[in-house]
């Protein structure tokens, strides 16, 4: 029995640590945030005699429609919906027989590094799964969600965002994910800490520019170092990788230096993910873990700034400002970079006051 009317939603995410490791077969440690995207899907019988079905959707009073089977990318929010129906068709799921009407509401800011796009994609998949009783697991949705971005939208993102958004249950838990095997472990945010997200207001995009360039640089380095994934390399062998990158004839020395820095970021970041996960688990038993957590956030940010070069001066200043606030136990740029948000850990009970102080100082930046 088809489900004629249903409401599905998906939370946004913030990545605690493990940046630009997901498309390098590495480790990530994201968590859900309370802001979410909600999709109301209604099916109505098609009165047309041909087998063409209309999909119509509305978001923020912007209404679009297209015929199922005629999905075309037009650099618009509706590309996410078109990508979802196209991939479902390609995978031979039966989503035919009805006109589909969708209403989207979201309190996730777009372009803020909090995965508004993956939340929309996962909410749409959930709505389609509920409406047509499709046999898709949470991990299937994550994989198809990444394909929507890669193959239809044209953003060569990794699997972290759809994976955590589809698989994790509630804000307050983090997911330690091995993006190569897709094995994951749920880790509770320590009781003594809360997560604070500060949106810089500088919009970022994963479709082009720096994000794409970084991905290509990693692919180039992996080729020279004869590995499929940079994350399969060993942090202890960095000097050997440096020698190999500089000895490659086709790379200029500045290019070799750049590639080496990208490799160093990926390998050191994977190491920080492991350490942060252990520090979260050990925090109740050892207060020294708190210092380690702060150091890991600081070194992750420095690595994104100096080795991966995805930060910008405005974000560096914001990270500095947030880090200097009392009761903050770590702050860093989160997400793809070149704008977006800063994630911080704050001592429980001090989130609101810290946020207020930061906002008033941010206005003076
Ligand atoms: C964006 C992408 C993710 C990941 C991060 C950087 O959020 O969607 O796949 O690569 O950037 O860690």
C-alpha cells in the first residue's frame, strides 16, 4: 500500500575533526546538529494516459516542476531533488504511477559548512523510501546521496556528510567513521562538554574552486606515491614520501612541496581523529584528556591553514577569538573550508554566555 502523504526529515552535521580525509579513504568524526531539513511528500494519481509523472516542489516560495525521467541539472536547489529521482530510476526503483508533490522547509543555513545539501538529499531519500516502500538501508542512502552530489550536482564530495546524516540518530552523539570500509562507531559527546557552532557568514561551495583543486592534488600525490588512497600511507614514513614527491620528474619543486603538504595534512589529520575519539572516551577518567582535546583542535586548524590551505584570514581570526574565550576547550574551521563555520567545544553550562561574548566580539572584527 503506497504511502500517500508523509513527512521526513534529516539533521545537519558538524564535523568535529577529520577534514578532507573522506575522499582520501580516511577517518572522520562528525556529529549531528539540531537544525534540520523537513520534506513533506504527497502523491496524487496521474490522470494523464501517457506514463509521464509530474514532480513539483516548493522551497521558500520558489516552486519548480519537471517530468519524472527528464531531470536536467540547472545549478539550482532543485538539482538535489532531480538527482534523487534520477538515481532512483537508474537503480530501477519503482517510483512511477503518481505525481509527486514536495514541500521543503529547513532551518539549516546554506553554504555554512553544516551540510544543508546532504540533509536535503537524505530527507528526500527518506521521503521517497517511505512513500514507495523502497528497500534501502541507511548506508545505501548515504552511498546514493554521495552519487547525487558527484554524478548529478557535480560536486566531488566524499561520503562523510550523507553517511553521518543518514546513519546517526540524534544530536549529542558523534560517529567515528572509517570512510573506506564504512565501518563506524557511535561515541557520546562527553557529559562535561557541549558543541558550539559559529557561522562566519562567509558562504562556501564544494562544487568548484579550492575544494576540487585539493581533491585533484591528492589524486596526483596518490598516483606518484603509488597508492589508491593517501590514507593507506603511514605517518611515520613522511620523509620517504617527501623524497619520492620531489624526485618525480613531472613535478616542479613548488608543486612537489604543495603535494607533500597535502599528504602531511591527510596523514596527520587521520591520526588526530583517532586521538580525539580516544580522548572523548577517556575524558571521564582523565582530566589531562581535556588539554589533549584542545591541542588536537588547534593542530587540526593549523594543518588546514598551513598544509591544506583551505582556511581564510577571516576564519583564522574567528578561530583565534573563539579559542581565547574562557571555558572553550578547542576551536577550529569545520567542513570544506574557504568560509563556512567554526566548531568549538565548550564546558557544559557556558554555551550561551560564550556564544554571546563571541558574537559581540565578532561584530568588532
Ligand atoms: C565537505 C564535503 C565532505 C568533506 C568535507 C571536508 O563537507 O562534503 O565530503 O570532504 O568537505 O572534510
